[in-house]
C-alpha cells in the first residue's frame, strides 16, 4: 500500500500503530490537496464550520475562533499565522475520500479531516496529542520536529496547550504527498516554510470516564423506577440531622435495580459513536421522490450516504446518526452500505429495506447516486 510506504495495513498495525512514528515519502503521489485557499477561506466564514486562527505576535500565542468575516481574513499578515478548519470531510467529497483511504482501521475510530493553511512561519507551536494522527502534506512545504521525551511544562497564559520548552529528537522537511504518522503522546511542531496546506487525519479515542458518564445517561432513559420513599409509623429521631436508616435502605434497594448486559453496552456504543457532532445538520430534499420513483432511481443509479452520515453496525444492530435499527434480514445490504458508504445499482431491494432507505433519504442521510 503506497499510503503506508509499502506496508500492508496488518504490518502497519502490528509494527507502528500506537508504538512509534512512521514517515512515508510520496504516500500520495502528485497530491494536490482537497481544497484551494479561496474555498478554505469561504468555509471559515460559515457558522456551521469549526475554524480557528492561531497567530504568534511578539512571542505570544493567540487563538481566535471562527466564523470569520472576509475582511478579517483579508487583513491577515504575510507570515506567522495558521488557519485551521475542522471536519473538512463533512463538506468536501475529496476530503471524505481521503479519510476513507484509512479504512484499514475501523470506521468507529475515524474522526475527521482537519486542514491547516499556514503562511510562512505559521504553526500552532510544539504540543502533544492524546490520540493518533496522520499528517499529510499538501501543496507547500513544512518542517516537522518530533520528540518522545520532553518537558511537559506548558506556556503560561497561552490559550493553547503549547510546550514551554521543546527540543526535537528528529526533524524532517515534508513535501506535497509526504505523510507523518504519530502515536499518542509524541510531541511535535510543524513550521511552514512557505504558504502550505497540511491535512490531519484524526482518530476518536474516548476516555473511560467519558464512556462511563455517557452510558449512565443512556441507562437513565431506559431504566424505570416505581414507588417513592415512605416512613409511616416512624419514630421521632434522636438526632434530627442524621440520615434515617430506612431512607438509606430505600436508596440501596432502588439503585440495586440498575442492571445491564453486554448487549446494552454494545447498543449504547453504537448509538454514541454514530452520533454526529452537535453542529452537524442535514439538508432534506426539497422535493423528495415518492417511494416508487425512489425505488426505480436507486435500482438505476445506486445509493450513497451523505458525507455527514455516520453508520456502524454490530451483529444485526445497525446504527446511523445516533439511531439503532435491527435488520437481520437486510443485514447484507446494510453492512455493505456501512462499509462502502454506497450501494451499487441493484435489480431489486426488499420492500422493508426500501422503505427504511427511503426514510433515510427523506431525512437527508442518504442520496440517490453512487458518487458525489
């Protein structure tokens, strides 16, 4: 696989993933990037896109959150700034195709594609991430320094977590199409030598605490508790401030009713991981096709998931945009849709599956046609 420097996905996972960095020259030959600067600047003006500008002025790091006006972007200086736009794959088909090149890893782990456009001298300072990242160089050149051992002290007063002192153990100059993989915890700093793009392919790594808290919320909506505390016949307490023994016992009995199985956890995880980020919205078709015409067009042209749609499955349970669907009889077609994010033209789809897909189409989660 050229993307991994000739390594198969299995060898990369066994030798490098979450173990050590990997530099790949020409991971994508003749890589021109997924966006040009004007298109990226236009995305940064939209309120439904996550964007930031990082600048270093007089030795101090400053961060501004988007959306930005066109005049703000036009006034940027000639050097020492970076524009970051998150979730590029949700808007740009070429960026989504880039993310799907990493399908040797589970879809549940894929997060998004962030693009940074930096003027000469631009960067976000030396830092480390708690997740894996692939840094793919677009047009322009950027110098990267990395290190496993570093002083964890951060710059005081900076709004970003920037290391106060950082001495790189290794340095490389990346050209268009070169890619650097970094496991969690490796410090790194990238500095643009000239106006350049860098595409960061990030991965989801939810903490144990976050998973536990979200699961408790999941249970809260599904566990019913009947009855209220009663203390008829209670005697006057010796200490008015002491919690009564009967009230404590009532609480113990109520909480002991909380039960869950492995299947409950699997369903929670599927709904949680397929939930779009809060700012994501879907555009419903203005004039949705009736079921009959949807069926004929899907047979002729195939179907594809919207760029924003997240779809996963586990066994007969399918999860799309935070909702669960049990579809044992249609599992083959749905698992293919989840894996490939599209279905090719088909002679016939079972009516229950067709009705389900039509509902997703009306919600804007699915479109007719294999390609964007």
